[in-house]
């Protein structure tokens, strides 16, 4: 299943990148032209296409690209920067993934307790307040929050907290000090992203918990004399958490969606920012495609893990009953 | 005796009306009890009305045609009833004069002339507009549909002379109040088109997958999963990146809402499928099948109504996300662009250092946007609680 999905995804991504107007050969010839060569002819472009292998049909190129990715881990060459995409990305994708996962953790730490709590005291003043605060994360545009925190930290700490590292660590190899430095800055994007993506999970948890709480088996358990935490955790909570675990992969996806904007404001030099740059500014199809593909691979992988986990937790899924 | 039976009959009529009430009535009666949701619903209704009647409510055209050349980057103006020159029943503001001379170093200087009052008027004549303006604008002229009716030039309010800017003006002198009012309408319209489109797609795809099950379901699930794992914003960006720059604002608007719709269906489709898979083995479906009903009829007449309320709730819940997607797309610069008034465009305009430090009133659309999103989310929650059939036992 997961492998089929991956193939399909690689096809979608590659197709999308193909749809972007212009190809590498045209750009290269146009670039050469600015360097002093007199004129461009159609033949020049065709010759360049053949040299780069762009004349082959779409399916062949897609197959080659996918083969390289799966067998060698080689993501292709960036047309714009004339180096391999692996070289451009280096550890930046891992940083992005780490940030996104941290944000995911933050949003679950808010959504699950608040959602469960909120479903038991539905529509009281406390419930409304809690939900209001979590939904505010959704409603406040990410870039506003980022700008606000930046302004605040500049005024009160004298440091903008932008960027991923302080100056002295920027080009240093990874070390404990660098990691600590990274962590001292990474909490902010993680917090912003986490808060902003809390709303949907919270709504899901709250809806599921409300559904389960009112079901007859809970009433039956109450009738048997169960109450309090024991009742809560053994029956409704266990049922309600299944779909939440199931959606971890897609939540990661949603959080990553917000990453480019926050990264731009906070000038984080990581994959989300590079993605935005290569799509919106430099039109660097190969880099964009590679990042989207890497992300989907992580999501499919996460989905696979959660499926296995769910199978262990819930015997009905193992037997294919849901 | 009569006094004893009276409350009993009342209770029994209550009970009877409860049992005979339709699904919609039940949901409504439960929804009404939820205060936060009711307040949000009223706010939402207000926004929708504002959006629909945007040209009537806004005193000036939100485009460059409606600019106030004497009041660029102007601060919000406040209506007054009195000042040192006396009291007036009709609220007024002052005239702003913009002059430039050698004395001011040839820079434009704005002075407020307190002697020249401008009075507020209701239902004034202003720029022309169509109250009903329905358009489908696809790239290429042949496919354009534009249907307009009710040409009007009356506006809710205006001044007897000059301009009034409740929210101030932007760098071109466009009235921010008018822009915001229009932006609410446009953002809601994009959300509506996107949500309806993804809803129809989800209904068809989820309906087929859920009803037939088996290998058809399997294939559709693989495709759905593949679309779902591709991150949406980069996908939007990739698609929006090849929008030609020369498309008209309206064409962009349609394209963006279609893109939002085309990519929004998987979640809802999956939910519909799960519901159908559970329902299709029920006896009433078998009965319909034996009676010779076609699959289409069974899906649309028997299966879908069994969870209409869930679908509505889902639609309301997805709505703010569609609006948000438009906002972030426009913010990146790949969505709608400046002459169009969407909330994303206004937010983008507000996010630069010059505005942040000097012209803070351009942030006024931000709280409005926040209220809009919050209202949607709370209405969604309220509807969900109200539509929950198990919840009745509690009250």
C-alpha cells in the first residue's frame, strides 16, 4: 500500500513540476544569451534539451528520476544552481522535519487534554474560554504572531530571535553547543506552528469524545458502577484516540503547510523557506519537487507506522473490521 | 382538578412536539441553547450580509477609481457631534487640505481645516454598482459569463462634500473601510465556491467508493491517500505559480477558488465513504435494492440523507480552512493580487515595516478576519453538538 502511494505521489509531484512553464534547457540557453552570445534559435534549445535528456518522454524521465531517488537517494539536479539538490538541501530538510514534529507535539499537548476536558464540560464558560484560546491560534494569521513575538523579543530581550542559529554557529558543524543554540531558537517557530494547527485536532478530539461520551456503552459502564478516571480512560478516551493517532501523518502535512510563511518572517533557512523561494521567486522546479517529495515520503512513512501502531492497540483494525 | 392536569398536558404537548419535530427543528432547538455558537452565528450572518451588500455599504469604490487624492495613508476619521465651534445634531468631520509649497520644502502637508465641516448623509448618490453581480470569468473571452442586475448608485452613507474614511486610507488613498467590506465578501465567495466544489467532488467520489466497496473502494482509497499526503500549500503554490500574470483579477479569483476546491475533497470523501460502508449493509438498503432502485437513487435518496447533518457540519468546519488557504496563498503573493480586495491581499499590504510603524490603522482588517474565522469555528462546533443524536439524553 505505502509503496503504491509513494509511486503515485512521485508521479503527481513530477507531473506538477512538469506543468510549470519553461524547462531547464530554455533557461540555460537564455542564461548563456545574457553572457554575450548573440542570438537564440529554436535549434539551440533543442540541442540543449537533448544534452540534458529533456527530449525523452515524460514517463521515461519520471521513471529515471524515481529510480535514482529510490536506489541512490539522489534527488536530481537543480537547474538554477547547477548543483545536485542533495547539496542544496543538506541537513535543512531534517531541520524542517524536526521543527514540524516539535510543532506537532505542541499541538497534541494542547489539543488532546483541552479537547477531552472540553467535551466533558460542554458549553460551560470554562469550555468556551479554552476553546477560544486554542482557536485563536488558527484565527491569528501565523505571520502576525511571528511578527508580534519578534517585536516583543526585540524590545524586551534585545534579540530578534530570528534565524535558526546565532552568528557564531551558522556555518559550524553540528555539535552539542550548536544543538543547544538551535533549540534556544527553534522553540518559537515550533510554538507558533503548533498553536496555529491546534484547532482542527481539538475539534476532532472534542467531537469524538462527545460522540463516545454519549454512547450507550458508556452509560452501561456507569451502570456497572464505574466512574471518574477509570471510566474515562478505559472507555471513551481509548475509543476517541484511535482516529487522532490515525491522522498524525496528515497533521504533519498541515503543519508543514504553515512552515514556509513563518520561516520567511523569522528568516529560518530551512526547507520550507527554500520551497517557497523556489516556487514563488526563482521557479526552481527540481528543488521544489524534491522537497515536496521528501515531505510526502515522511508522511507516508509516519502513516505506515501509525497504521502498525493502531493495529497493535485496536484488534478490530488488525482483523480489517473498520 | 384542572389545576393539577394543566402542567401534565403541557409536558405531554412538549413531549409530543419533541417527538414530531423534524431533524432540522431538533438541531435548531439545541443550537439555540448554545450561547457562544449563537453569538457566532449572528456575527457570521452579519458578515454574510455585509459581504453581499458590500457595494451598498461602502461609500467609495474599493478600486483606484474611488481613491481620495487628498488623503493618502490617512488616519481613520472619527465623526464628531461637537467641537469648540459648537454642537451639531448631524455628525461631521473636518476637511483635510493637502498643500505643497516652497515653505514646506515641496513636501505634501496635510492640514485640518476646522472651519470647513463635512456632514454625514445617509443614502447618498455615489459610484454606480450592480446589486446583483454574478460572474464566471475563465481565461479566454468566450467562456465569460456575466450577469448583472439592479444598477444602483445609492450608498448607505456618505458626506455632503469630500470623503469620510472610518478605517483610514492606504498608500493610494483607497478607502480601507470600503476595501475591507468588499474583502469580506470576496473571501466568503472564494470559500463558498471552493467548499461547494470540494463537496460535490467528495460526494461523488466518496459515494462511489463507499457504496460499491471492494476493489473500486480500494483503488479510490489509494488515489485519495496520494492526494491527501501531498502537502496542500506547496501544491497550491505549484499550481498558482503557473497562473499567467496577464490574467484578469476575476479569472485569478475563479482559478484560485477552483484550485482550493479541487484539493479539498479527500477528507470529506473519506468520511462519506466510511459512513456509507457502515450504512450499506443495513436492511433498508437491501429493501430498496429488492424494490429495484438504481445505485444512484439508493445513494442519493436513502444513504446520503442518513447523515446530512454530519455533512453540513463538516462543510461549516472546512469553510474557515478554505478562507485561510486563500489568505496564506495571497499573502505569499501567489493568490489574488492587489487590485482585488480579499482579506489575504489586505493582510499582505499591512505586513511591511512602514505600515507597522507609521500607519497602524491598516491592520484593522486583521481583527475582522480573526473574528470571522473564530465565528466560523464556533458555529461549526455548535452545529456539531446540536446534530449529535446521542446528546439529547443529557438535557
